[in-house]
C-alpha cells in the first residue's frame, strides 16, 4: 500500500472506529434497559451485539494508531 493511500485511509478508519464505539455504547445501555423491563432474551442479544461492535471498534482504533505510526516513521526517513 502506498504512503499516500495510507494517509487518506487514516481518517476513514478513525471515524469508523469512533462511530462503532458510540453505537456499541448505545447498544450496551439499551441492553440494560431491556433487562430492567424483563426482556431477558432481547437484552442478552443486544449485549452480545454491543460487545461484538465494541471489539470491532477497538480493533479499528488500534489499526488507525498502527497506520499513523507507520506514517510518522515514513516521514522521518
């Protein structure tokens, strides 16, 4: 992958990671509301989806940090 392409993909990856983080937090809070109302199955399913999205968002944020570090290393050379 060329350096310019990495630099252009960095904001896209970062924004996608942050959006997934916000959406997963929303689903986790929604899951608590479902549990409070007694919808156990729906709550557990929402919780599972929320944790899966949280894992995906953390992976994307880690990937964006890796791409940024490669870019910084390339600028120094």
